[in-house]
C-alpha cells in the first residue's frame, strides 16, 4: 500500500507489463487510421494522445488502441497479446495508402505515472512519446454515461529498452499491482480484463474516450449509433466495494449474484487492494440488475459480499426520444 500511495502522489513510477507498440508512418497514416477506427484521428496534432477502438461489423470490441502522433509517425500501443492480430489486420488494409507499418514492441518498455515525467519518454521527431489517458473526461464527439466523480491522471511513457536502466535511475518504483489499484478505483476499463468477445463500447463507458459519435464510415459504426440512440447495452460495468472481513479477494472470472438469488448475473473482471478504499473490484453485470442491489461474489474463496457504485447506469443508451406515431382508427369510416 505504501507503493500505491507514493504512485498516486507522484513520488513513484511503475514499469508496466509488456505492451505491443506498432508504428505507422507515411503521409496517409492519419487519414487511413481515421477510416478504420472509431475515433476522429485525421486532425490529430503532433504530441496529442487519443484512444480508439477496432470493432467487428456488429460493433463488438476487437482492439482498444492508445495512439500518440509525433507529426511523422503514429505510435499505437495495445496489450501484448493483441499485437500480432492487430499488425496482421493493419497490413491487410493498406491497399494503395502511403503508410508503413512496423512492429516496435521489442524496442520499447512502458513506464506509467500520474504525471508526465520530463526526460523519461523517448523523443521522436522532437516530441516525447508520453501517452495521456483522457479518462474520466469526455473527448470531442464522445458521450459519458457515468455520473461517478473520480480523478485519474495517468501517463504512459515509451522508453527505449536500451535506455531503461538509465531512465529509471534514481526513481522510486512501484509494482504493477499498485498501478492496477489506481485504475480499478477510477473505474477505468482495461482491454485484457474487461473486454470479451461480446463487449460493446457502451457497456464500458468507452464512448467517452474512444469513440467519436459524429464520425461515420468505420466498421461497426451503425451498431454503435443504434445502441446509443435507440437501444440499451445488455451489460454494464460496475464498481464494487468488497467485504474485507474474510481477508480474501475474489478471482477474475468469479460469478456475480444478487444477494439471496442463485442466478448468475455477471462476472468479476478486475480485482485490487486500494490504500484508501480497501478491497475493490470491477465487474460486468446484466443491465437488469437493480443499481441498489446488494451483490455476492462467488468463487473458490467462498462468498464475498459486495456493494455497487454505478459506473454505467441501467439507463445507458436510448438517448434519442423517438415520438410515437398516433394509432390509426381503422374502424372509423368517413362518410
């Protein structure tokens, strides 16, 4: 907990788990990425950060991508396990566009902190490659469902592996569990934890940071618009305060039930110990679970009581009020 407190106060940095890093250079790079992904990227300025999604035709999330541009190259950061599939897909989509794609994963490590650390990130084209998380804000063209008030300053610095020891010299290091605790406390979804084959952006409140709703013509766009305007996502991300009296944490994947009911209503996706909140978790649960319902987490560690703090409300979606057409009186006849 001491490490986590220092990290939260800016007195430590965290060497994050290995991530995939893909560079996309060439004069068409931003226009090309803009056409493929959910975010408005065509006017991304040098040094600016963005988050974007690669969706399937039904609007399900395939990739969550962090992007920073240096004026000549766009740097894409993804979970390590997703690197190869994203690289292959991008290469298939080049056609005649003037872009060059390179896997740079072995060249870079990622260092996280709650503030941008001068001199830590590798500078490319005179711009330090430090990605800034926009969560819990709302980017241009985005939409936030959550009314939960949190702060989550977070930066991820790309550091050359060959320069890593020197870059970290003299700095206090916190472990990845410390960083994950800050993320979970902020309700920040992480692809490797919260995303599965059924995930929609709306369920995770990712319309706020990773989707531009006025932008069309990308795969899955119609489904995104339909659920947001006229429907409701079937699941919702929720924050859980866990009962710590048993001194045991649940496992990722443990079942969620409403207290007193045997029906499985969701699953735990992230678990952490927070220096102020104690044991906490994120979970994906059915939209129909009442927001004030007491929950139980069921797994090999037994039954752990949990209370909700709503991230995505059950009312998420259906933002367009479609007026009902008047019924026709088919029995009436004009005379």
